[in-house]
């Protein structure tokens, strides 16, 4: 398997790895609430998966074998496409919750910095 074939999956894994620290440093609490996470992602993913299958079967677009690992789901959808419809919303939720917490001043990192400043006085 060439490195080209891992590009799409590698990009999705990289997105998750790069946003994972938001869960801990900024208290996003996305991964710690799996029911809410699934409830937020499942309806949107279902819609876009159905749309993707429809468009792929119509020939509107397809998946380059060169950039996918070659596993396809029923209907011809590349497995990486499912990863996309899960990964992007998770990363977006992590970012959204981080921004909310930062604006509220409630991130673990902000609390740690404040505590250090108070001890320094």
C-alpha cells in the first residue's frame, strides 16, 4: 500500500489527534459526553451519508482509488467518507466548546493560570 492511499484516512486521524488536546486543556467535554456526541453527529451524518450515496450512484462524484485504502461500503462509498462525516463534526464540536469555555473563562488552563497568579501575589 502506497502512502498516497493513506492520505484521506491520515488526514482524518490527524484532525482528531490535533483537536484532542482541546478536550483536556480547554475542558471541551465532548468525548466525556458520548450520548450527546452521538446525538449531535448521528442525524447529520445519516443525512450526508445518504446524500453522498445518492450523488455517487448518480455519477456526480466518486472516490479516487489512489487516495483511499480501497475498502468500500455497500453502495460504493469509501470507508474514509464515513470517517469524514464523523471526524469533521467531532472536531467542530471540540472547537465550539473550547471557544465557549474560553469566553466564559472556565477552561482548566485558564483556572490553572489564575491560580498561579494568585499564589504569586
